[in-house]
C-alpha cells in the first residue's frame, strides 16, 4: 500500500513557511486590533495583499525562475497560505452578524471577494510583466514609453 502523504521534506518546508506566515498574521492582528462591530481591516488587508503576493510569486516562479519546487511550497503553500486566512474571515463575519453589524459584515464580504480577486489579477499581471524576457540593454521600449509618459504627466514614472 502506497502512502498518500507528501515526502517529509515537503511537509517540513510547508511547516516552516506556515509558521512564518501565521506568526506574521497574528502579530499584525495583535498590533492593530479591530474594535467590536467594526470592519476588520487587518484581516481584509492580509487577505488582499496575500492574494496579490500569491499570484505574483506563483507567476514569477512558474514563468521566469527555475527553482526547486520546495521554494513554491515554502513561499506559497506555507507562508502565504498561512498569512491569508479564510477561517479568521469566517469567525469575524460570525461575530459581526452576532453583534447586529450586518452592513459591516456585508461590506467585509464584498471587499474581501472583490479586493482579493482584483489583487490576484494584478499580481498575475505584474508577475507576467516581470517574467518577460528583457532586452540586453535594460528596460523594454514599452516600459520606457510608460515611464516617459508618467514623467510628462507629473507621475514621476517609476
């Protein structure tokens, strides 16, 4: 009978990444606690930023870098998987509904879903841009045009 468990090395890598991500998530929540009945901004930001980073890192790792698969397990499955948190979202929604803060709960759900999807799409796009082969001389022509256009419009470019 074959084992369905991943190799011990993979489990260890995920555990180390998960410990880092979970500690970061809990630390942010402790440093910036939400008042009862108010929007849990920290969890919202953790989930949205985590969605962006997960899409970005996965795209760069799969399209640009040929690294050991353990890197993906460490950063994506472990660290970012533990940093983002569906379980905390569910508990906070339950508390908001129990406190009668239905408008806040609804806003939280919408911001989490729309923000997370938008952030993931943005992370995917940024990852694709970062993964494109660059000309030998540095920035591509389109990147230079974008930068110059921003400078003319007062945006400062990069």
